[in-house]
């Protein structure tokens, strides 16, 4: 009888150790998945920031450093002396002048009324447009002093309301006849 009781105790101890092993292993796996999700989110944000900064840099070079001409290329951009700021929503869609000022939806996106008061609308993907859209990211292009025949600028892409840069880029272009 005693011999049989000893076997069941041993079996229960092995079962408990196996359960603990699987619990620890699942906790480690959960941490790995959480960190991979965070890394994926940061990588996606960096890829979008690089693409937007390169687009702004190419535009700056195409217009020979004229911020007024760049403001026409980016309708929702805010121009202040030597600084051009472009705001983006969480999907990296730039705000246009009509969205920033009047709260209406963007062109080319079909919208439907959500039934709430105000100008609350959603596009076909369920992303808020109009006054419900919030600035999630900002691209700031600062035109630096010209050096001879070169126009220079510094671009920062940040999370809105933060000074921590996701991506920075310094550019310069030789302009003949300056």
C-alpha cells in the first residue's frame, strides 16, 4: 500500500514541475511576442518617417529651396518665416488646409455621417476625418542660412507634441546663379 502511494506522489510532483516549466516557457514567449510587436511598430513608424522626410527633401530640392513653393505642394502645411510644418494623422495621411481649418473630410475619401453632432465623419476604413482627426506626427523643415550657391535645410519628423525625433535629415542643394 505504501509503495503505491509513493508512486502517485512522485507522479504529482513530476506533473507540477511540467506545469511550472510550461508556465515559465509561455511567459517568456509572451514577452518575446510583445517585444516583437513593439519593434514592428517602431520600424513601421521609422519607415513612414523616412519616406515623408525624403519626399520633403526632394520637394525642397525641386523648388530650389523656396518654402513658399513647397507650401503650395503641401496644401495643409504651415509656413512661418523659415520653417515649414506638415502634420500627419496616425495613418501618415497629411492634413489638408480644408481639414485643418473647416473640419470637413478630405477630398477623394467617401465619408458617412456617424450620427453625432458636429462635423464627425469617418472614411471607408473607419478612420476619423474632419474635426475628429488628431495630429499624430509632424514634419518640420527648417531652412538654414544660404552659403554661397547652396541652399540648406534640416528636416525633423517627430511624434506630435514631442521633441524626440523619429528621423532627421540634413539636405543641401547647389543652385546656379545665386
